[in-house]
C-alpha cells in the first residue's frame, strides 16, 4: 500500500484577506481525502508568526467571516529551509520536529501569500506547492501588469489609468474624459474587492483613491462597463481544463466583499450561466489562453465582463480563488463533475507532478 502524503496547509497571512483565508481553510480541510493524505494546518498571523493549529479546534468565531481567528497560544513553528529536512520545527517544544512535508497547500489570498513571495520561499525550501509559482503569482497579483500581458496576447481588457502613492493622481476631469464619469478605483495588488470603490464624481473619486492607497502603493482607475460578469475555473499544468461558465449577478451592480463572503443574498451565482454555447466555448478558450499567457499552473479562476456591445474583457485572473461555501471555484467544478474532495486531490497531484 502506498503511504499517505503529508500535506502542509498554510492559511491566514499578512493581508486584508486574512479572514477569508481561514474560512477557505475550513472547507479545504473538510474536503481533504484523509484516506490519501496526512496533514498539518499552520496559520500565519497578521504579524507574520507561524502557529501550528490544533486540528480538533482550528478556529474561533467560525460563523463570523469578519471575526474568525485562531488562538495565538498554539505552538509557534518555523520551516526548515533545507532540501534535506523539509520539516516544521516547533519553537515552544524544545525544537521538536514534525514529520517531513511532501507538499504545501497555501490557502492564502492577497499579498505575502498569493503574490509569489511565499512561493519563492517554499521553492527555496525544496517543497512542491499547490498552484501557481513565483512568476505567475506575481504577474496575476498586479492587475496593471496582468492587463498589459493579456492585451499583448490579443485579449480584451478594461481601459485604465494609474495613481501612485506620493504622486499627484490624474485629475477626475482627465480620468472621466478618457474613461467615463463612472469609474472603479481599486488597489493594483489586492483581491476580494478589498479597497474597491465605484465613483461618479470628483469627491468620491479622490476618496476612492485615498481608500485604495491604504492597501497598495499603486492604484487602478478603471472604466466602468455595462456588462455581465462571467467566470471560469481552470485546472491543470500543461494540459489545462476549463470548467463550465458561471455568472455573477450582484443585486446592487457591484460584487463587493460582503457579496462574495458574507451575504449570500447580495449576489446570484448562476451556474451554469445562461449564455449561448458558442459564447461559452469562446469564454473557456480565452480563459485557457489567459492562463497560459500568464504562466499559470495548477489552478486559477478567470473573470470576464461580457459587455452590452457583445465583447469579452478579462477582468482578473485569480491564482488562488476562495474555497468558502459561496465561492465560485469549487462550485464551478462541481457543476463540471468534480466534487471538492476529488478537486483537492487533483490539485495536490498536479503540484507533485510539476
């Protein structure tokens, strides 16, 4: 009998998406095939310390997406950065070691988790990592760079301007003249709609830029388009599969943080999307093109706008989408015939093969 692989599940992290990571981790742990895998869960605090969690009681306030947390009394650990050890070492137990790690599953969203920094550290430690590597993680995290690469690939994207910390931003007069009076302001390196504002006048515009600059030094000023929001889940390394196409229909026209993770009634998730077969095929093909252009591997979710002019625009490529109860990535694969337990197993196998 083949011995079980030992999976290190990392969660938490030093980003504004810390709590979402913890919620995703609950579902990942529940879906993990315990007949195939042993596992440990390590939470990274907002200050960057690593804590080995008690598997019998991972988190506190589990039913509150904004207040979920973990006990800092758990054993502090660090990862031995060596190709030979590949072990977690417990600081508070006289440097006891845990069983060697076979693969890391980083259930982390946002900066310092999904942007390539952690992937680089784990690569130096000689550990296979579920999901995208250093380059693709960094490219997809920066929405400005993502747009430039996708535009060069011939894919449509929303037009935008940039604002930077410490530099006078483009005036609302200029931005509205080039992009329209209704604009979206968003941090270039953030997800889950954190720091995003929809603005329609100069006062809102300046406030939106200031809000986004709390989360990043670079901010996108993006045109608003009248469009449907379509999403595709992607799975694979060189041989990439695209799921059925889903549609997000926010009740207020903006897919906010609360709509994504807290209020299940704030948006309708239509899976599969009610679109013609030829459009579905085109969306899936373009999603695979974007995945490959950005050097992705393992998994990603590609989000599109389908405009009232019947054009497709890539909005975002998310390299580690959420795994909460109302997250589209696992729901799209369920519609496509892959349940969460099999999905997690395939993701781990893809990491071991890459």
